[in-house]
C-alpha cells in the first residue's frame, strides 16, 4: 500500500482474484440462503400451495443454475489461486466440489422426477399433495431438502473460511500488499 492510503496497481491486480472469489462465494451462498430459507417460506405462507410451489420451483431452478455457474467458476479460480501459492484455497476446493455435487444431485437428478410427479398429478386434475403420487413426491422433496441443507451448511462454512484462505497468500503477494 502506498503512503496515500491507496493500493498500488500491482497490489490491486494481485488481490483481484481473491476479491472475485469472495464476491462469487457470497453471491452463491447468499442467494441460496435467501431463496431457500426466506423467500420460499414466505411464498408458502402467503399464497395458495400450488401457486407457491410453482413460483418456488422457478426460483430453485434459477438458483441451481447460479450454483452451477458460481461453483464451476469458484473451482477454477481456487485452482488458479492454489497453483499461485495461496494454499488456503486448496481445502476450499473440496467444499466447493461437494457444494456443486449437492446442486447437481439435488436439482438436476431429483427435480426432474419431482416435476414429472407434479405434471402427472396435474394432468389427472389434482394437486400433487392430494394425488396418489404424494408419498413419492414427499420422499423426493425430503431428500432434495437434505441436499439443500448440506449445501447451505457447506456454503456457510465456505464463507466463514474466506478470510483465512486470503490470509494464506504466498509471501510475495503479502509483501506486495504492504
């Protein structure tokens, strides 16, 4: 840092990947926690169950794509940072891989079955909750919710560890930042 209080151009460039990592992690985890634990419960408390379920399904679809994009970008960025000597990002790669796996299983593997059950119930003229598919849908929803919870906990842990990952910058980057 220069005496004027601003980072030098070399320092700013070296911190960009770390800041980008933090921004992407906060976007992913923040949107996941907001949609899953604030927006969805409000929808079901405020709207008819079928309408709330349709809106929630669309929001979780968007969140799944946000998760995949952020997860892939964060994995790539953590690999680059780890290769540059920021060793704190090595352990974060496993968390990111598990979070991404939760998204892939929870949304892209389980949701198509849940949607098929919802469509089958609607084509029979009933809500999935009052259809013969209710128990299977409930089981799939429970498993999907479990994956979402695990991903949420891993995401909170990821955000918690971010400062320590940045603190594990290589010596040459720490010296440039001063």
